[in-house]
């Protein structure tokens, strides 16, 4: 969704495109709810390096996408738990530990929810 929204400008949208975009975003949220219980935003923080084999190292665009992603994961129609890895976490091992922590917290929350709403068996 973020990359699509990054291309939206006030002058590029028509009523038809606006309707199609709304349907697309709704569909994305539905698919996310169907397949994902956790969303982890790993924010940019590693130094940009120009490389002809990769996308341009464009600071403004990366910040724009990050801002969109951070906003999108808080949508009220998304049911997944969401976490953010701070941009100052740049060490690879620390990033992996942070993701591991988020996954464990999400599993704990899902287990807690499951047990809270489990219907007892009547014999």
C-alpha cells in the first residue's frame, strides 16, 4: 500500500482512480487480516550507499515510505499486532534480537487471547 500511496498526488487522481485505490487498500487490509497476526516495521537506519545495482539511495523517498508505513500499520481495520524497530537500532544482531522480541510478544498476546476466549468443553 505504501508504495502505491507514495505515487498519489493531488493532480494525478481522478474519481475513478480514487475509487480503485480505496478498493485496493480495503483488499490489502482484508488480505493482511487473513494471513498476518503480526506486523513489524523495521525502520530505515542504515547508512545509504549509492549502488548502480540497487534502487537510488534517495533519503526523501525513503522517509516518505517510512512515514506511510508507520501510519498504515495503525489503521483501525488492521487486526494484527504491530511493532516498530527504532531507526537507531542499526546493528544487524540487535535488529534480529528486536524482531525476535516482537515475534515472542506477539505469540504471547495471541496465546493470551486464545485462552481468554476458549470455550470450555462440557462433559
